[in-house]
């Protein structure tokens, strides 16, 4: 009786470890609202848009904000970031390896 229970417990533990959440987080930042405005072009396959994002800082000392955003590839597919602003002021940003990082 003990052996089947031990095997069940072992399989649950292995499954839990295998599915551990390793996704990079912004631990001191809580995004409270997203609003997207999109403009579709009939003459080509472009989509232009803006994203307004409300952010709540839950601790001091945050220096950057990270978002997943598929970058433009060699075939011209994906997204390009033209600029990032906060309260009307431009912010430095990088967009590499499908990650948009905004300097705060």
C-alpha cells in the first residue's frame, strides 16, 4: 500500500517541478489596465497602433519595465516600436529577441 502512494507522490512532485513557472516577471510592477488603438490598412498588410498602459509600482527602485512583443523578422513580419512615452516625455527603450524593455 505504501509503494503505490509513494509512486503517486513522486509523480506529483516531478510534474510540479516540470511545470514550474520560470517566466521572467516584473515583481515590483502591477499593470492595472491596457487600452489598445489599432488602425488597419486596406492597401497593404500593415497595422498601426498605440497601447496605453497604466502601471502601479508596488516597490521603490524599479529601473525598467519588460513586455513580450514579437519583433520584426527578415520577412517583415512582427512589430516595430517607434517610441515610448510616459506623461508626454519620451523614454529610452530596447526591442530585442521579442522583448520590449522600457527604461524608467
